[in-house]
C-alpha cells in the first residue's frame, strides 16, 4: 500500500507549509491540536508550542516528524505521554493510511520518548542511540514525576518504555520501508543521546534538540556544549535543503546557524577566555554579549543560566 499524497515540487510544498502555519497559528497557547504538514514529498512535520509544558499543550512543546514509506510510516519522536502519543498517531492517520512501524527517539528529553509505550503496544519498533540509554534510565522516572502535576489525568497510562533497539556508532543507515534513513550522532548535546535523522533523498533533516530556532536553547545538568558543537558541525556538513529543528519553525541551515550554532560558539569562546583569565563566574556571565540573540524567545530568563552552565563546564575541561 502506498501513501495517498501526491508528490509536491519544492515551491509547492514550501508554500503549502507557510499557508498551513499561518492558518493553524503555530505556538498558540490554546488546547493542542497535532497536525502534520508536508515539508517534502512523503515527509511531514508537526511544529509544537515554543512555551513550556502545560496542561493545554500536553507537553507536546517540541517538533515531531513523519516519513511515509510504501511499507509503513516512520515517526520521529513519540511525545511525552500515552495520550500525547495517541494524538500524534491520530494526526498521522489523517495524512496516510500506513501504520507507524518505526519510532526513532532523537534524545532523552521527555517529549522525545515517553510516548514509546503506546506505539510499542501498536506493534511499532522503537529505536534510539545507545548513548541515550543511561540518561533515559536515570531521568525517565523524574520526567514522569515532573509532568504528573502539569498534565494530571492526561498522564494516565504513561510508563517508562525504553527503546527496543539501540543504535551504535556515529552514523547509522537504516532501510525503513525501502527508504534510506540516516541517524547521525556525535555525542549528543542537549542530552547525551541527541541524534539527527537525515533523509538525503529529500534533503530534509530532523535535528531533534541539536537545533533550536525562534526560542533560546536549553542547557541542563546532562547537557554538554562541547559535544553539542560537534553535533552542529555534523549538521552543517549535511547541507540540508529543509531543516526541522527540535523547537521552532521549519527553517534553513542559515537560521539554525544564527539561533543555535552562533550562540553555542559565542558562549564557549567567551567562557573559555574567562576561565583562562580567572575571571569570576558572576562577572563572566554579566559580561557576555547577548545583543545578537535578543530576538530569541525567553532569552532574558534563560541566557544567564546558559552562560553559568557553560562556564562551569569549561572549568572541568
């Protein structure tokens, strides 16, 4: 059985994406509605809320992908709950009759993989890079606990369901339904298991949390800017035609470089000098030039923390 959509030429599907984005009001705070929109022939993206996790957005405040093959669909990330996964599955059914047969988790953040249990129950195979394993095991229960008071009854049925297949090495080429799907990993960044899904035939890359656009990126205790920079270099080497970031609108490599790559480099360069010169961490954080990044949502709240964490990381290097 083949997908029902007709192939679209580049200008056609890009225009369609822009129209749907405007119509749907991406990033709105009202109750979530998952809609997959074409970004290339047989390749779709859902752009989630750029705010934090809320009851209304069901912690689907991230982007997800769908690849339709003649032998089944490939889902990029499974959502933060059983109910969220059901929403994603229902949205997929609106664009293809093909069942979701494979789910690739691009990292260890909750909305990347806590919906695995639902898809496993439907017979799908779940996959992730092995470097995500320890993080998922350690933080999975924490994610459940943190989301429970936010999602309330919407967390019903959600359990830690680890991926069934662990990928090894830097680059893995999977034949999924006759489509070459490349999983690119360089040691993570936002989380240790962060990976990108590259479709060379269509020129589309799903970056997971390697890329944030429109809103500022996040650093946590498990994040490493050093490996994040390496992951970003691997992205640049791909030279994708269409980039679906982990957060923010479907975009180009150029915007990813402005919103994520440049920020990572600026943080590391500034803090490397500060550490080398013995500058106090408070002074180093306050003296970081944030002007090029003021267009990013939440910059005023999050940037001081990013600068602080980068300084501490580079002290250990």
